[in-house]
């Protein structure tokens, strides 16, 4: 056995023991969290953490290793604080936008007891989960009217998070304004470009001028800020209620089946036992040879997996190269699924399962949410 292999085996044994000790430590953290919650104590105790670092670093004789061990301890205690926060306060749910935005509505319906955390964009919401600042992110992946949400698709491709659930939210756009505003007072409407597009016919019919906003809820906020009855927002009824605006007209979007699919992103893959009707999400790029895409697609079908969705997106790291997104019915952890993935690798440069879910849930109908 060469020295590298021997060293790796030693590390594997140590990692196994560290995993056991990590679980043991976090079980003790659970007791600490319960004690603090019962007595209303703060999660962060700087004096205690400084004492732990001083006591434990004194056990490391090597100066160079001591500095790394200090970082190790600080990271470990930061994880402990995050876990205590989760136990004492509830799960932290990242979303893009502000209160009243459709992403916020979806997050509160999926996680009824969660703490929603607003972010300025999809990437920062996603990365807050990667960094451990939040437990989950609720992000839109597709709208039945406007199509896929490219930025979120790209985060799936480049990022490390898993999708553990897909939820449908019917999007109902409304015309909202200051109290006492009448339809004939309005000259300009403000909203997100997608909402404006969804209500194009209504806007055109009334001859309104258009201004764009970052999202529908921010458009509602802008109405309060400007305090002008000639300006209205296209937004959710929840936004109107939240910001004290009047509902001037409702259901003004052209499509009655306007629905957005929201995905729940997590650091951990969903490994719970799902039935045979589960759906897995697959991302891949194909080898640069003739017929590679056709062969990859045929592999999925050959092993009995029904593709519900197939779409492509430009892979930004290389010009004119594309990655492919597939939602397929079945269990990729089954023997057939493992064989399919193994064969698929022969035709792919990059291949990863980005998540799976048992059933797509309609947020208008479901009462069995987290």
C-alpha cells in the first residue's frame, strides 16, 4: 500500500469517528437550546465561546495547527448557533423580494411556522442557504405564462443545493392604489415586467402608461411613497392589504390559468423513501460528438423513465454550449435508475441529480404544508 492510499484510509477512519462525534455534539447542543429557550437566554454567548476557544486551543502544541484549530472551533460554534436558532426560533426561509411578493406568499404557505427572510435577488437568497444563514430558499422556476426563470435554472446548474419540493401558486394580478382612488383617476401603472406582460391587454384597453419595478410588492410600496392617485400598481391582494392600499380591480391578468412553480432548495438531498410516482430533476451537458443528445435522451426512455419536462439553457462558461434540464417520473435510486445514470454518464460531460419530490403540491388546495 502506497503512502497516499494509507493516509487517505487514516483520514476516512478519522472522518467516520468525527461524524459520530459531530452528531453527539449536536445532540448536546439540542439540550443547550432547550435550556436557553425555557429561560429566555440569548443564543450567542461571547464569553462562553471565548473560554471554549482558549481552553481547547491550549491543547494544540503546534503553532501552525493551533491557528487552524481556532478556525475549526469558530466554524463549529457558528454551526451550533445556527442549529440553536433553528431549534429555538424555527426554520429560516429565504426568498427574493419583499413582503407581499408572490415568492413571499409561497414561502409563508409552504412553511407556515417558518421565519421568512427577504433578499434582493435570486442569487443572494440561494447563497444564504449555501452559507447556512437560512435553512431553505423558495424560488420560482417556471411560470405558465412567461416560461422558465432562467436565473434560477442557472443557479441549479452551477450551485450545490437540492430541490426537495415543487409547489404551484396561482398568480392573480390586481390593480391597487391609494385609498379613494377611482379607475378613471389612474394614468400610470407600475409593476414587474412579467406582471405588466401578463396584464398587457388590460393596460392597453385603458391606455395606461407603464413603469417597471423590481417586483409587484415593491410596486405597491412605490404607490405609498409617491402618494399620487394617478398612479396604481399591479400586485397581489396580499400586497394591497399589507400596505393599506385599495383594491381597484381584480383578476386583471389575461390568463386565468397563470401559475408559478416554486421550488424549495435545501443543502441536503431528499433521501426519504418516496413511492414510484416520484419525480427527479436532472441536469446534464452532452459530449461534443454527433448524436450525443439523442443518445442521452434515448437512454432515459430506454430504462422506462417518462420525461415530463425537457428544456435547454446556454452554459455560460463556454460559448454555444448548452445544458439540459429534465424532470422524469420514477425512482433514480432504484436498480434501473442507477443503471440509467451510469449509462447516461457515457454521453455526458456533466451530470447531476438536482433533487426529487413525491408530488407537485397546489398551494391553493393543500393544508398539509410544513
